């Protein structure tokens, strides 16, 4: 209860923020978050812990579709942050969460090796039969966004691999197994100088909204709500934008 109260007070900054409703609430918080949030949420989690002594944030990063499936199968978690509304909607429809809120946005780029040795300038270049391209599977947000962007550009291509999340798609480029990958801008920024992100206009039609919600069966509901509130603060937004996300 003390950890929950600390979280509520530090995050919300209110004189009265409601009862946790659970005198046995611990400071352990489990957050299921989209793989593309790895770097930003890791930093935000550390900041949240610093502001709330006694709270321990544990993240599970993976594709949003996989995380939504795990929640439906009863995996214990307090918070879900998805890379697209569709996966959050499935969790809400199933009765595991309510009232999600968008906290960030993200857009696609074409990831290529530094120096862009193949001279890729847009989506049409990816249709070159001599190029090996990695995409995310279409059931995960980065894959659905890629399909939307490719359709908008009128580009048809056959990737050499469909990956389960955006980090896996980018890793194929890092390993030299592909020449390009459609990933989020945030992922190329996280990779530093190892890769370059090629912007393309059709990404405007495939911008992903990122929703977050405390889960209805959260083991630690008070701290879950406090973390969700913290994600919407200026401090958290500053971290998100520093990692390439856009404000909602």
C-alpha cells in the first residue's frame, strides 16, 4: 500500500488521489509493451522507479499481437502499451482493459545500411528483384503499417522474411541477411550510426497511434494507474520524443 501511495503522490502530484483498494499491494509492476518501445520505456521505467522508491518495474517487450494474445491467455500483467489501436481494441473487447489513451505516435522508414549502398530513396526501389527486404508480419502493427504504406505507393514486393516484431526485422538488416527493412523511425534512431532511415511520403498514411491502459485484473492496480498517468506527463513525453516518437 505504501508503494502504491508513493506512486500516486509522486506521479499525480495530487493531495487526494484515491485508495489503492488493496492493502497488500506490492511495488512490483509488470508492463507489457510493444517492442518498438524498448529503449524509451526502459528509460521511463528507471525514471518512474527513481520517483517512487520501492517500486520495481519489469517490462516484457514483444510484438503487440503476441502480447495481446498472452493477456487473453491469462498472463499476469499490470499495464499494456500497444503499437497500434487494433491490438489494444482486442484486449478491451475481451474485457481485460478499458479506456485506453493514446500517448505517442510513430512512423515507418526504410532502414538501410549506413551509406545506403543500394541507393534506396523510396518504396518503389524495394520492388527491385535484386533486393532482399524484411517486413514485419501483417498481424503486428509494423507489418500492418507497412502494408498500408506499400498499398498507398502502389508497390508490390515479396519480402524474403516476415518477422514477429520490428526489432526482429531490423536485426535481419544488422546481420546482413537483407538489404533493407521497413521499420519505425524510432528503431533506426536507436540503432545509432549502424543503419540509416530513409523517409518516404507514403508513411503519412500509415502513422501508428500508441495506446496504453492499466489492465482490469492488474495484480498491482494502484501503481498500474500511476504508471499510466506518468506516461502522459511532460517528463515522459520528453523521453519519448528524444527517442523519435511524436506527440499524440
